[in-house]
């Protein structure tokens, strides 16, 4: 079905409030929140204290628009498979709250506005990194990798690492080893975060023809991969201690929360090999808590006198 036909079949009796909610939904607010959680602490680390609050606000606004644009493009491109997946059946392009044309115009508007905003309120490097993040998520992940390889989430997850670089660049107008280590942390964290979700919705992805690892491999193999990436994530997080001269708070939080994260992945694997109820969403939600704690420590540690 082409865009013109889809526009005609879209709801015509949708209220203004429903439209607004639809546009907000296109931006994937939960994903956006997680991305911003990694941006502000890195700005504090780059500054070695509290950065200019206007700069923080400008970066958060630009980053939110950039992430929202990427999410909206993703909803537009994936509207065909969203129709057949239970997890995504209530997205606005599936329900008809928004037409494909409206979503596409919104996506491009957000992408352009975010780039211009970051260029003039932060610096050109930050704006360029924002464009790179949108390109990677939309073109490399959504259009290319997602439907063709089980490695999709590994390399496509690079898009979610860009907010770390964006936050650092906004403050320093340059990049160094510290943000790249945190970039690597988010890169390694993405598979053990997302693969448990794909275990939960394996049938959805199989029906949609998306070759997530959980679709083409058994639960035990997925669980083992989750363990390996979790160990790599925690090891990488500890590299920040000598590189950025992190203090006791970050070191303790990184080790303790990392140990708990690793334990949860081992638990998932042990349940999977015994063919018991593996509760993959426990690891999914736990991974979010882990990353949040880690980046809170990134932001608080530079403010402490020890």
C-alpha cells in the first residue's frame, strides 16, 4: 500500500489531543529518556563540575529532538511489521491516528530542527554527531540491518551510543578517550539489554520476519551471548576509572551494579538451559537500572571532594 492510499484510509475523526499524543508516541519517549540519562552525566564529567545550565538545557532539547526524529523515522519505515506485532500494534501509524505522510513530515522536521538547534546553541561538532546518530539508526539499523541479519542489534545499537559523544562534545567541543570508553559501554550493553526483550517477543519477531537472535537461536544460546556481553560491559566500565581518574563512588557503583547485572544474566542462562521460566524481562528491566546507576555515578563522582 503506497503512502497516498494509506493516508486516505487513516482516521479522519481523530481529535487534536489524539493527534498530539500520536506525535509524542512517534518519538518513543521511553527510549528518549534512556538516551538523555547518558547525556547529562557525561556533560558533568567533561566539565569536571556543573556545566553552564543553559548549555545543558540546549543539549537536552536538541538531543531529545534528534532522538525523537530517529524514533519517528523508525515508526514510519516499520509500519508494515508493526501491524503484525502485538508489542507495536498500538503505534499511531497502525491505529490510523497519524497518516504516513504526517509521520514523514514530522520526522524530517524534527531532524532538521534538531540539527539547526544544536549547531547554533552548542557547536558544529555536536550537531554533526546528532546527524550521525539519526543516520545510523534510520539507515544502517532500520533500513539495512534490522530485517537482514541477527547481528542487527549489535551494530545498529551504535546509534544509541552517540548521546555520550554528543554530551561530551557540547561541553568540550572535542572528543577524548573518556567519552569513547562510555560509548563502548553503551555499545556492549545494548545486546544484553535488548536480546532478553526479543526472547520475550520471539513469536512477534518471527511473525514479522525480523531475524532477531532469539528467532534463529535457542534460548540457551541467546542466554550465553547475553552473559558474554554483560561481562564485557562491566569490564569496559571499569576502564573509565584510570582513564578519567574516577573516584571511589564511581568505582564502587560500577563494580557493585555490574556484579548484580552479571548475576542476573547468569540466572537467565541457568533457567534457560533447564527449560524453566527464564523471565527475560527481569534482565531487560535490570539492564536499564544498571545503566542508570552507572551514569548517575558518572555525573555525581566529579562533584565529590574525594
